[in-house]
């Protein structure tokens, strides 16, 4: 059971393995690269923000009236 030429398979440790093509890892990792870039943009927008104006200060809250301090 020899390896046929042009089969793109090699015999490794008792089984046939597909021969990797040059640049194969870059093509297969392309989806992860896009997903990672989108995650980085989302995280940047979530924690740092994209707005040019400074954030507005939070409005001052007055304490609610309570029965303890009422006359």
C-alpha cells in the first residue's frame, strides 16, 4: 500500500496525512483574524469609546425625603 504520486498525502507514524500546502495556515486562519479584529474594535468602542466630545457629567441627585428627618 504505497503512496500514489499526486495524492498530496504522506505516510506518517502508521497513517496517511494530508500534505500541507504553502500558505495553508494563513488561509485557514483568515476567519479568526477577522473575528479578532472585530472583537478588538468592539472592545475599543466599549471601554474607550469613539466620541470626539468629552462625556457629560452625571446629573446631581438630591437625596429623597425620608420620614426620619421630617418634622
